C-alpha cells in the first residue's frame, strides 16, 4: 500500500470501532525502509495498489533465485485462512514430537468456539507451557498473534519467558511496575505504555492494581492473552478477578491455564468459563462436560494418549516412602503436654484453649519443627496477653509457658526428624563431593530457615560460605527477584546449590526437575491437592530419572498423641493410590481446594473421625449437593479418555501450507546468497558446514528488530555484537542443555531458526523488498503460454483472511494449485536462467484479463469454501438464539447482541483482494 508518499508492506489488518481499519505495516521504500508503523484508514489516506497496474520486470539472478525467493516470501508472510484447521508449525520447534501436546492448539483452531479461547487444565507436569507456546505459534502463523500479553505469577515469569523463546522463538518482554514507569517516561505524555512492546509478560500482582493500569488496559486490544495459574481468578470481586474481566473483552484469543481451575463450587467455575464464552453455560448451578467441550481440555499422566506417548520419556514416579522417626525423649514430653492439655480426647477431656482450632495449629507447628512451635507459642502468648485476663486466658497462658519451656530446652540433636533428614540426604548422596540435589518442602518459614542454617554443616560443608552456597531457601517472605533467582540457581547444573529448602510457594508452576529427582517432605500438608502439587515439581515432563519421594513421619508412644501416622502418612498413601489409578488426587475429597481440604479434615478430627472417614464424608457431601453425583468429578477426576472423541487418538492433521522451497534451511541459505552475495565480508559470517552453526554480526536493521527480545538474553549473549543461530535441532538442543549446566546464564548461546525467529522474519522481509512497488517478475519456464500467478484473498469484517487461494491463470483457465504449476514448469533450484528477454509490454496487457478470470474463479467457488466456516458459526448462533441466561439479557446488557454480531463478523464479506505475483513465459 501507499501512505504519506511512501510504500509499506502490510503485516496485519484489524477493524476498529471508530477509526476504520488498523493497519500494521513495515516500510519498503528507501526513506522508511524497515520502519514499523500503524495506520488507520479513517485518519490516513491509504492507497491500495491496483493489481492491474502491476509492472513486469526481468530477473537476472541465477536460477531465477530472486523470483523464487519472492514467491516463497509471499507464501510465508500471508496468514493462513480462518478455514485452515490443521497445524502448520507443530514439528518446527525444539520439542519432542508428542501429539498430546498438540491437542490444545487443535482445539483452539477447531472452530468449535467463535474465537480461539480455552482452558488448559492438564494436571501438573504434562507441559502446559509448551502447549501454550504451540497454540500461540499457530495463531501467529494466522496473523492472530502480533500483540500478545502473558500474565503469570511472579515466581514463574522468567521460566515462562525462557521456555517461549528457547523452544519457539517467541520473544516476550518482561515488565514490572518499574519497567512500565520507565516506558511512560520515555514515550510522549498520554501514550499507552502497553503499546511500546508487541509481546509482553507481566506479573498478575503487578497488573491486578487496576486503579493504576485500568485506563491503559481498557484502551488497548490484544490478539492473544494468556493467564497462567488461572484458578487465582475465581473469587468474584477480587483484584485478580477484576483484572481478568477487564482483559477478556479486550482480546481475540484467551488462554487460561491451571491444573486446579476450580474451588469445588459449580457457580465459581462457571464464572471462570464465562471469561472464555459468556454463552457457554445456561445454568451456572448445573451443567456438564458437553456444555464446555469446545473450551476445555484436561488430561492426566494415566490418560491413554499421554501414557502411550510418554513411554521412555518420563519415568514413572517412585513410591512415597514414609521414613519413621521415633520421637526423642524431649519430643515425647511435648507430645505428652499436647495430648494432656491441648488436644481433646475421646473420653471428653476438653482442651485448655477456648479456640477449637488452635490446638491443631500447635500440633502442626510441632510436627514441622520445635523451632516453628516456639514461634507459634510466642505469637499466641502475645495475642492472649493483649486481651483482658480471665480464668480461661490464664490457664492457657500457663499451658503455653510449659510448652515454651519444653521447646526452648530442645537442641538440634533432640529433633528426630532433623537427624533422619541428614541420614536421608547422605543416602541420596548429597554432600560436598557430590552433584546430587534435593528439594525439601516445609510449610513453616521458621523450619526452612533453621534447616538452611543447620543441615549443610551436618552434611560436612565446611565454612560459612560453602554452607550458604550449598543451600537455598525459598518462601513467600522473599522478594520476587529472590524467588526467581532461587529457582534459576537450582536449575543450573554447575552452580554449587545442592539443597533447596522451600515452602509451598514453589508448589505451583515452578520447574525443579532439571537437575533434581529427589524430594523430601520434611512436614506433610494436610491436603491431597497440596501433596500432589509438591510432587509435581519434580514429577513432570522432561524428567529423565524416576522421581523419588520421602516423607519424614514423626512417631510417638504417648497415648492419645496425634503423631504423623494419624494424618500425614495416610494422606501420602491416599495421594499415591489416586495418582496411580486416576492420574490425579483432586477429586478424591470432592472439595477441589487445598485450604478447604485441610479445614475440613481438622473439623473431622475434632469429631473423632479418621482421615479415610473424613475423605469419604466430604466426597459424599459434595455428591449430595449435586443430586447424588459429584458432577465436577466428570471434569477433574478420572479423565483418561481423549476429550475429543470424534478425533480419537489420530495425530492432529497438518495444515495445507504451500511451499516452493523444501524447508526453512533452503530458504535461509538462498536468501542469504541473494541479499548478501558476500556474506563473509558484509556480515562477517562464518558457517560451519559440519555442525550447521551460523555465526554473523547483525546489521543495524536486524539489531533494531532484536529490541523485542528479552533484554537479559540480549545483554548476556551480547547479541548486538554477534549472533549464533542454527537450523540443526540437535545443536540447538545441546546448547540449551549446556545453558542449564552453566552458572553464568540459563540462556543458550545458539538459537534454533524456526519460522518465527526474528532472523527468518528479517530475511523474509529483505527478500520481499528486493522487488519495487507493484512489481512482478517474469520467469522463463516450461509452459505452453503466458501463465499468470495470482494471489486471491477473501476476508471477513474483521480483516482476517477466510479464504486464501494461490492461482495460475493461462488462456482464461484457472487452477488453484500455483505451487504444482511451478513445479511442473520446472521452477526450482536446479533451473537455468537463460537471461532471455521477454515481451513484457505484451505480457502486461494480459494482466487485466487474467485478474478477471481469477476473480470469476473465486466467486464461482466461494460458497463451497465458505461452507466450512458457516457450519460452526450458524450452530453457535442457533444456540445463542435460544439462550435464556439472565446475564445475557439484563446484567450483561447487550452481550447477546454483541456475540451475535461477532459471529456475523467472522463470515466472508466483500470482494477478494487480488495480487499479481509473477508471470511464467516460455523460452520459445
């Protein structure tokens, strides 16, 4: 197109409410070359090129390389049409070929929903981040992923950013409140800071401050929004829920991800689903899997497809071994005090505390450590002393003082669990002369800090510095940066870290399996869900060793003592049983939330119930509330079958992507030769033919593009000085492995040149602008007469392609197999260029007739091509017409009308866009 007397290459077009079409473009003419810009048709005079005025030019390059590259570049840059449901890039990335990880992308593109929106609810460890990356890649290939916002918990920001770049070459800029403020200082006043970068990743805790960012977020559209750990959005009225409701209407694609996307309440889960599709659920109190099958996907490790594909790639987890630790005399005295004064017994003896729940807080603190118990006792004493004294308060204070004295009398040697932990770590092999690593979980910060101080010395780490380097501690009291640094250090092979003592802040979303397959529960959470989440940190996709779990079980001989055998050991057994039979323990209790499970269990212990009786009681209660069936179990319990019964276990179908070149390798090689004939001198390029490594100094226009890459990566790898890339997947994977073994940087030196990589996109644009404005080459080929190659695109009201056809027109006859025609005409890397002059004026006179023939062909077949779009859209509109949900007619205002308008906007409209790409002419 032509705007402001300059020529621009259109990258993406979207319809706006008030300013016409929003056109994202890159400069082609010399003054604006490689400059990115956005134009609005209501504000700028945008002149589309008239294809009838196409000027035919000669191509003097060897093997018609310039023409072939131009055609391939157009094929690559043209978004796949909405009607293309297959996967175009699934095999292009640094991933194992696992079709089960392709299913979410397949669902997003299936057309079952008006927009690519879904909830990925796979259990922990299956690779949800990779599934998100695959889905985003497919959206980018369709021109629906230019602007991406990823929202995650703070402690997984870097991990998520790292995976999307190293695996898919999708760069995300990490922003925090300081980064956003810095952008606001650099841009003109009034500009939206979220327009500064196209693809960003932000902490949910940063963005949830809707008062600070609401105005900006309300006035920006995204192609795709990803919200990880989306179960945190459920509580209506919370800041996170408000953020989700603010973002959902501002994006086309919305991907929610969570292994536990529910709190056991049907209405709350329905509200989460409404973010994806407000019309999906009629009755938020009662619905089933069929209502949301177009929005929801969930598998477990025992699902047939997962189990079959993961053979040999993900070791089955070992048993949860209970390590019994007989209480020391000092600990038995505390058990005696707890049993006598605090924990109510079955004979009717009351607790000294007026609080029914506090005695169990004391018990759980002691089962963690005497250090944690001391802090709990001191806090309670301060609370009681602040109250008006009464007989009950004095009695409790006296009992607390006895506990305090008993606790202060203990040393490390009096802790049976501490001694057992040291023995277990030695058995694992953790020590100064070993590379073995272990993650140790505890619920109590005081326990974690104590273990971090005491354990290294007990294992023989000499000196304060060595002891501090050997152990890291991670809990919610640390800053976000400190938490991310803990995870990174533990995941790099040549750092001195051997032990990570962590709280349950690391039980969600954090990968700890890179260098570790040993986990110890120093204390055990009273929740099946929390136990499973902890185990999932090392039991996950990519774990090469069998995950090993140990739990320290403190035992007592005191009558009435509720030691770890009472609750913890039985919960470990039930979690292990559920994992092996169902693939997840979430549905066992029927409560679906860790805090609800623990609260219910304590209440049942007060009633005298056992762990098994408590779990059975809550499951029955949940089922009774749903008329005898726990309907959420249909979603979150045993889900071994593939959710798409119609697709069965067949691998997702590949997309029909026309290519003139055999692959990206051939295209990159030819493009470099064309654009930089002497690359060794012009780019200081070095290519290792044996390994496939390409090393070069990036020119200024490529350096400018690389500003979209993660700043830490650019700085650490000094990308402004030299780029190391490869098309050899094994070499790229080896570089990634080496980065994990490095203590200096987790970013790999060598990146894989996927179709989405900025270097490939840069070369593609360089090839496109080798031809001038409205120019098309003439190629000498084996054809009977002039053959015009024409691109035809139908679009919908949103400006997205619905039908894309690559046509060849000869003597008024049209075929939509342009690539086939080229191959049959001998157009390829081995062809010769005889430098034969063609009568370009005469060939140009045939362009209008060829364009008319192409448009007639498109109109004649448009109904057939549209049929694939009409079916799902009409089905959705029919379902919408019968909707009676109150939120769609009253509180939701015109939501129903907007959804209907959205459905209509997806249908093909208007005349096709035609473009003359090249002309084949015979040598005769």
